[in-house]
C-alpha cells in the first residue's frame, strides 16, 4: 500500500521519476499528471529519450504502475541522484 509520501509525489504537477539501477538494470519510468487527470508516461533505458504514452483518466493507472515498479526494484529519483541521472531525464525533471 502506498504511504503519504507516494501520494504527495503523485499529486505534484511536475515529472515524477523512478529509476532502477540495481542488478544490472539501467532504466527509468517517469510520469506527469495533467490538470485534466490525464497522465503522460515516459519509460526506457537511462540515456535514451524512451517511449511515451498518454493515458486518459490516469490516476488509478499511476497508482497501480508505481506500486508495480517499486515492487520490481525501482526507487524514487531525488536531487541526490542528480549525478546519476542523464541529461535525457534531467530535461523531463525540469519541464
């Protein structure tokens, strides 16, 4: 179950980024909740632009996917990860 930190992260109007860099993984998964409750999702290998998808009424989708990603070993990216995050993802973070 998600705690208050995750709910707070989901409510922000900026890109939220999860990264998976353990056990040979080098992936990111990012999302942005629009004001109309649609969601832009981008994912891929760190260092690439990745793929992008728009999901209408995406809040329930995001809760499910965030839990799935956290269970797979992803973690929230933070400012302390700045040196690990390639330019392709930093661009997302600053949008």
